[in-house]
């Protein structure tokens, strides 16, 4: 499966997670999970800290675990859609987990034929 591999970018991960929170409006439990995912990333969004320090990777790992749990819940609730799946893929790309993001994006409803997906 093709995927984008980009360097760790926690500020943009925070931005994408904010989009996910908005896309999940009306789905209380899922939106709560997205807000929990956003919590460790917020400081990076505010400070625009692009460092790849050990603390940044700990934050990445915590966010990835929360993201996986959220995607499982999205799939179980069958509320995924193309834009949401794209955001999930983008989030994991920002976490340097592009291959996993390509799979999780599909689970969250991304259209496999989307022009946004890598070929």
C-alpha cells in the first residue's frame, strides 16, 4: 500500500486533529476521543515546536495510541467518511507513521480511489 512518509510534524498534527474534532461534531463519544487525542498535541500547535526530541517522540507515541483507539471506535460506529479518513491518514503521516495511516484512513472511511491518496 502506497503512503506518504514525512518527518515528524507535531504542530501540523495538532491542526489536523482539530479538524477531526470538528468533523466528529454530533458524535459525542467520538468527539471526546478526538479531544483526548488533541490534548498532548496542543502545546506543539501553540509553540510551533518542530523538534524531533525524545519528548516529541513520546508525545507522538501517546497521540498514535489515542488515534488508533479513536479509529477503532469510528469503524465500530460506522460513521466514517472520505474527509474524516483523509484527516486520519494525514494525522498519522504527521506522526511519521504513514504506512499505518494509509490503513487507518481506509478504516475511517477514506475512499481508496481518492485523488488525495498516494499512488
